[in-house]
C-alpha cells in the first residue's frame, strides 16, 4: 500500500473511530441495549472500522472483532467498554501513523498536512510549571493551518534574495528592506495555491508601497465595516479572522495571526499574500473569467466595481497610488 493510499485509509479509520466514540461515550450500556437506531448506527461505524482493520493495533483489532460479533448477537457490553476505555489510545496510534504518511503541503513546512507546528512552551499545572516540547499537533478537520511561529521560521530559514523583485527602494526609507520576504511568500503561495497566472512579487511590492509606504507600524486605519487595518499590508481585523476561520469563505490553507502579529512584516506579508490569492479566486468567480492581478488588487482594496467601470483606471480611488507605484517598478533599472 502506498503512503497516499494508507493516508486516506487512516483518515477514514480515524473518522469512524471518532464518530463511534461520540455515539457511545454519552450513553449507558443499558440505553444502547434498548435503542435500535443507536445500535444500527454503532454497527455501521464498527463495520467501517473493520474495512481498514489491518491498520489497527493488533490487540485492539482482536477485541474489536470479538465485540462486533457479540454486538450482532445482542450483547453490547464489550463494544461499549472497548470504545469508552480504549479508543483514545488507539486514536493516538492512528495519529502517529498519519504523521508519518501525510503529505507535506510545501517542502518548507515543519509538519505534514493535517498537523500544525507548536513550538516549545511552558505549561502551568496544579503541580507547577512544566515544559511542552516542540511537536506537530493534529488539526481535527485535517486541513492545513499555519501560525505565526512557523511563518517566522519559514521566513528566517528558507527565504533567499532573488532578482525577481525590483531592488529599488522606490524613494522610501525601507523600500527594499522586505524584498526577500516579498519574494519568499510570493513563491510559497504560488506553489501551494497553484494560481494561474502566478502572482508577480512586484505586485506585492507596489501594493505594500501603496498601503503603508513600507512602514511596519503605519497609523492604523479605521474601516467602515472591517475594524482597523494594521501593519505593512493593512490587514483588517475582519480579514484576520476570515484567514483562520474554517466556517468562513476559506476551504483550506488557513493562516492565524493576532492583532499584534499583523505588525510583524514576516508574518503580515505571508498572511497578506495568502489573502490576495483568495481575492484572485473571488474576483475570477465574480467576473466569470480569470481576473488579472491588477483587478485582484482592486478587490483587495474594495474597489473592484469602481475599477472596472472607470475609463481612466489611474483615477480610481485607492488604486491611483498602486498603479503609480507599479509603474515605478516597471521602469526599475536596479537603482537603489
């Protein structure tokens, strides 16, 4: 069995075991013995477990087989006790197998798909303070989540200078300070999102110039409906919440940053580029064609409608400065 096949079967196994645990944890064995609908559901989930039983721990698999046979004959005690008492350690074994077989979202990531990186940190308990070692923590929904610690780690360890970004400071004090970060996060999200055409890092440089003049802590802007816009990419409070919300418009590749972390360029640029890819997807859906990246920037700024209607694009509110900055970059000759 290949790793991708094993990974999918382990996910199915984990889902069935979790569902069975939820079914049986909150009921007594007496209630289970009298509730036909619950029995039917429990048997169906147990049968799902049996499909991939070869991936279960030998002792648990043997007990499951016996408990299933007993349940079919109307004796539910064994299955009830097994799931209540031994499903948690079995799920931990499955998690360990998933950690070994899950694919990487990107070569720069510390943990595979469905896990996120947790750095070493102190934990306060009744017995005092203990240390939690660095590890990969399971994401219950199997989606990709990345947090600020890993965003900073990736930027520090993997990003290198590239000739693709205009090296000019564009007349700003820190106009070339973040070129490596801009290039790194543009490449990363292009590779993860596979958006076509790929995003040009100079779009991000011009966007940052127009949003914050490359200041990590520009004056916060209070928006009408989205809270404050913060940091080098002026990420709003509403955007920040959407980036990490599994129940919102994102389907995967969630990014978690706090208000304070929105002021850290290595974090904010990573989150901002991810958000721009989402805007490209939404703009393309709205236009019923592939949006240009300039149209995507207009949507990022909440000005797509005005931009599309304008006969002179350079006069569109909030887009004028971006287009001027991007024009500087087009004329870039490597002067600093």
